[in-house]
């Protein structure tokens, strides 16, 4: 499978990790979460989990207020909570 916007596929023959990485940046803050194939039961299921998390994150990030051009601490906590619940 090919990588998509904000989702990157990691498949290496000799690496310990195979799966998807969600990485999204807004207002100078980057959020990253890994979705391993082993944990989610395969390549397609880990992609579905990553896409679901991304779909939940985008509205939170797009509608969040900015404080001096940066994301507010409340928004950062909300995003981190969504990413933590994605597992």
C-alpha cells in the first residue's frame, strides 16, 4: 500500500516495526502516533485505525483557537487524548 497524506507506511525486511505512522503538524506543533501491524492484526486494520484517528484529529485541530499563533494547551491535551485512545 502507498503512503497517504499524513500517513506513512513503514515496511522494512530487517526492522522491528512494520505499520503506519500518523504525523500531523499544525501551528508549530507536531503530533505523531505509530500503528503497528502486529498490534492491530494486519496492514489493512492498522491503516483503518490510523485513518480513524486522523479523521478525529482534523476537526479538533482545524477548529481550535490559536494563542499567539500556537495551539492552546487545552487543544494539545485534546489531541494527545485522541491519540492515546486510538490504541
